[in-house]
C-alpha cells in the first residue's frame, strides 16, 4: 500500500500549476484528436484587429483565434468615450468575416452581465450558458453564433 501526503499551499505555485497544465494537456492529447491537432504549430490562426487614434495610441480592438471550425473571441474592448459609434459592430463583423475566410463556421465568446451581453445578442449571438452569481450579484455568459 502506498502512503499519501496532502499538502495545502495557499499561495501561487507556478511550478505546480505548470505540472497540472502539462498533465491535463497530455491526457487531452491522448484522448482527443482535436486537442492533439490544435496544439500543432500553425493550427491556431490568430486575428488581432487594433483601432488607433490620430497619434497611433491604441483605443480598442479584438483578439481572437480560429481553430476547430470556430472563432473564439478572447478580448474585445473599445475606449468608453468611443462606444456607441458603431466601432464595436465594425470590429466584430470584420473579425467574423476574416474568421469565415479562415474556415470558421461558428463563433464563441464570454461576457459578464455588466459588460456587453445585449450588444452581442443584437449582433446575432445566443446565450448558451449562464453562471449565476459570478461575480456575486451578477452573471457570466457563454454566447455562440452560427456564422455560415
């Protein structure tokens, strides 16, 4: 019989986190062709769209990746003073257009209740998941859209 020791560490441990990430990645690679394939060099296709002002200061943009026939929108932000002028719609439509050219058929993103849920719904995204009271008093949503 093997003896076990459980250690509780109440601070960040980069080495242990890296170990867990490696173990989970290896398990997923072994059991999922899709996970194995997406880890190959060049299989994730990045999209970065940046908006700058007249002095080339960053004032907004999107980062996304295309893989598995999906585009995952990771970050999307526009300076508050520029919201409501159609820039968000322009950025999202351009991202979707590029993603379709790269093979995406669907789009995925997440947002908090206090962020842009209604904007995404106006753009054709549908809530497929909600975590209530995360953060407390709010919700966290997963939204998807069929692109083609």
